[in-house]
C-alpha cells in the first residue's frame, strides 16, 4: 500500500483540489452515491452536493462502495437542487448538467479551459449535475444550468449507469484541467 502513495485523510483534505464540484440531483441508489464519492476522492474533487432525496452518509450501503471516501471528500446535503445551482452560479461557477438534451455539447468537444490562462489562475470554476437514474436531471434544474454535456454513445441503449457516467465525465474534466495547467506553464 505504501507504493501506491495513498494520502491520509489529513493529506487529502490539505491537498490542492481539482477545480470541479459534483451535484447529485435526486440519485436514488446508495451504491451509486458511494461510487461517486469514491470517484470524487480518486480525482481530488472540491466538493460533492447531495440534493433532494439523494441518500447521504452514514449508511452501510454508501460506505460499501465509497470505501472510506465519505471521510475524505467534502460534502453537504441540500433539499433543493435548484437552490444549489443558483448558489454555485452566484459564487462564480459554471454549472453544466450531464444529460442527453437538445443543444448539449458532446464531452469530447467540451473544453471549459480553452480560453483561459492557467498562469493567471483564470481557470473557470466548474460544477456538474448528475441526475436521477430513471428521470435524469430534473427539468427545473436543467433550466438553471449553463448548458448540458452529453457523453457520445455508439450502442443501442444510449444509457449509462450514473456511477459510470460520473467516472467518465470527472476523468475527462480532470484530464483537461491538468493538461491545460501543464500546457500553459
């Protein structure tokens, strides 16, 4: 385990974070919530907002998949996702829903860092909203977001589990944030 260079809880909390916040909008599965916690830990995400009826720690089914990430990742629970989106936008965040919607930007074309200068610390503050497993992101939340990001899919189903979609989106944004930062220095 030492060879993995794992951070302690204190080291994690003190480490510089990836400039990304994740909002879960009425996600029902505790296993999905735990998985998103674990992914957020893996990529040093700033914070996780659990909204609506999204389950929250402590619960053994969340802990089963989170594997301790509920202790490292900053999180809070809020009754209303629209209120969280509005709060984040007032704090200068661009808020993007992950959804198949008209006008959505495909993930491979989404680059929030394209017009920023990392040397000037001008990278945008980003938040993504992941929706309910059946209904997706609520329409009222979609109306408040700055846009939608869609993961291009080639198969027949055009549907991914939220934990898989979160992993893909968080990795893609993290890669762009890290690449942009290193390419601009």
